[in-house]
């Protein structure tokens, strides 16, 4: 991108070596634009510096501008207070109280400070401009507004060229008329004096002084944003979780060693069934088989009950499973008793059949009778043993079931007591929590109500600030419009006056030329008449008169040429001046329109952000 001097020259043909004036105009344009920028555009112009704050009354940070933006202590934005309130910042009951979580800053004279002191501070400010004509861009300045600086400087350069035109107007050079020759007494007398062209004087009024746009509207001060905090809340109640007494597994609670060998295990009949004796041919015929006791089996599912107890921890399912196991044991006892009854019944029938066979047989051999007698005794002994073993097993099983039920009831009572105590402790802690929470809720609602009141007050202040911003924008717009109207009015008056003066000068010059021509025509006629009437005796006087006539004609031609050159030069200056006028008006209009568009386009987003 071309530098500022080239860009201004392209718009104005200002190729002067007066770079200091151009530099001043560029910086004036920067300052004028920054003064009318809305806050969001001013933020783009910020630079930043860092320092460590000091106690009030010992401020050390010097600032060269009053255009301070945002001030941070650590990473927290500070709120601004007036310097007269700086000593209140240490008072915890004051509105201006400063803390590490709510720091404040103030500007006193050319000093800036932040409280609490010893805080690392970063602040943003708009530095004084230092733009030169060789620069091609401006640091910390919105790109979309940079062309307005060029337009502002171009308007100043055009005005400078217009002023220079007043001192560069052409000067008319008067030419001395030729001297009339001296005639002898007998020569003709030339009546009258040769006319002299007297150039009119050109007196132009001074160009109007164009002052800088002066915005008298005062930027409204943004209200201090105070974050509402909830105070006097006390401590929120805490619910203390109760611990459940460690549950003891049923297998751990019931130790087999405490009951000895109570478990009868499976029923095992140790009695040996006697063999049927072999009789001789004369023995009785007996084919009935001795009855056999069918041993019953039972296998309670203690693993399932243990899963519901130790893994699922469901006491109801454990009780249900224990009831099922009890039912299985009771069924086992009933089946066992039923099988014993069946065995006894079959054995009785067998014994009857055996006795019948014995009684009906007439045994001739005493040996067969003895075998049968021995077999009968063995069968009775076997039956007794089976009955005795079955009854003993039933007694052991009954005892084992009783002990198992007793232990289960004790274990279930222990677990039930633990659960009941756990529920009671939870209910008691919940009652305490509800009581404390009710008191806390009252304080919380009161604090929320107070915070709502503070927020309503802050909302009113923000609304007031928004209204002030709108009024300020309207005042700025009005000032710009009045400046444009006044400038246009003065410029048009001066332009009309200048054109009138130039036209009057041209008319006066033409009148003077007409007067000269009239006088010269009359003089020429008189001279020709005198020449015709005179009979010159001397040829020398004739030649002098002829020469004088030629010189006079040449003088008249030079006067005409000088007048034409003067008019041409004057017309060129007028044309150049009119071009400057038109270019100035166009650049000024473009500058004002760009400024209004820039300020207006950023006013709405800024207002929305504040709301």
C-alpha cells in the first residue's frame, strides 16, 4: 500500500515539500476521529502497559492521556472510582471497598493507580498519535476508518492549495507608450496625448478560516457495575450419611463347630439283608421276596440362599429361600417315614407268608427247620436294625433342622435390628437436615430478595446510561451536521464573493481596455488628420512621424497581447481554483458521510451490548 503522502497527493496534487504540515494534518485527523468513535471502535485503538500498584497517596504510574479504557488487576476487571474516594477503598463497610476479587482504579491528575495495592496491573489506553507522511498504515486503529485520515488530510491540503492560489494570481505588466517626436515650428502639431493603458488592481478577500470540528457533547460516564452477591446466608446444611452395620453372612454367622456333628448327612442303612436258606426238596415252597427299604434323598439349595444373602443382600428373598429349604426337609422327613411304613407293611406281609409256609409245611428234616428258624431270626434282626437306624436318622435330622431354624431366626433378628437401626439413624439425620435447611432457605430467600433489589437499581442505572449514550450520539450527529451546514454556508458565501471579485476585476480590466482603445482610436484619427493637413517640409520629420506611428501601433499590439496573456493566466488560476473548490467539497462530503456511517453503524451494536 502507498504511503500517506502519495495517497494525499493522488487526491489533491499536493506535492509540496512541507511534510510537517501534512504530518500535522494526519495526526489531527486521527484525534478528531477517535474523539467521535463509539466505545467499541475506541477499543481497537488501545495499547496496553503494565505496572504494580502502590498505596493510596503514593501513586507512581504516569499517564499522558485521559483516554483510559479497561484496567485489570491480575485477570479481574477493575471498576472506576473518583480519586476523592480512594481512602474509602480500605473501609469494608463502604461502597468503594476494594478487594482482590473486586479491585478498583482511579485517575488523579496525570497518575493512575489500582487498589488493593501491590496488584499486578494491566491497563489499556489510547496513545497520542505519531503518524508521519511516510507511513502507510496506523497501528491500533480500525482498518475501515483509516481512509478517513487520508480524506481529512486531503481536505487540509486542498485548503492550503486554495490559499496559495490567492498569492499566485498573475500580475499585469504595464508597458510605457512610445515618445512622440519633436517637430519644428513648420511641422504639423499633433493635438492630444497618446492614451496610456492603466491596469485595474485586483483585491481578493481572504479565504475563510476553517476550524476543526469541535464536539462539545460530553461522553456519559458508564455506571459502576456492581455484581450482586448473596450475603448473610450462613452455612448450608449438610446431610450426614449414616453407615449400615456390616452385614454378616449366614455361613459366617453359623459355625458348624458350635453344634458338633449335628448334620446327619444322608441316610445310610448299615444292616445286611440275610440270605434266604437253601432247603431240601421236602422243604416248604416259599417264593416271596423279602421287602427292601428305599432310601430317600434330599439336597437343599443353600448356595442360592447364600447368593441372595451376601451378594444381593435381599432379606426377603433369603427368608423365602429358607422357607423352601425347610419345606424340602419336611418333605424329605415325610417321604422317609412313608418309605419306612411301606417297608414295615411289606415286612409284616412277608413275615406272615413265611410263618404260613412254615406252619403249612411238615418238615421232615430238622435241618431245614433250623435253617428257616435261623433265617427268620436274621430277618427280624435286619428289620429291627433298619427301623432303629431310620429312627436314629430321623431324630438327628429333626435336631439339625431345629438347630438350623434357631440359628437362622437369631441371624435374621440380628440383621433386622441392624437395618431398623440404620433406617432410624437415617430418619433422625434427615429430620435434623430438614430443620437446618428450613432456616437456611429463609435466609437464602431474604438474600435473593435483597440481591433482586440491587439488580433492579443497577438495571435503572444502565437504562439511564443507555439513554445518555443515545443523547450523546444525537448531540454528536447534530454537531457534525451543524459543522457541515456552517462550513458549507461560509464556503459558498466566500466562493460567491471570490467569483464576484474576479468577475468585477475582469470587467474593470475590459473597461480599462475599452477606454484605452477608444482614446487610442480618437488619438489616431487626430494624428492622421494632422498628418494629412500638414505639408511637411522636412522629410526627417516625416520619417519621425512614420516611426512614431509604427511604435505606437506596436505598443498597442503589446498592450493587447499582455491583456490577453493576463486574462488567460487569470482564467487558468480561476479554473484551478474551481477544481480545488469542487475537489474539496467532494472530499469533505465523502469524509463526513464516511464518519457518519462509521459512527452510526457501530452505535446499534454498542447499544445492544450495553442492554
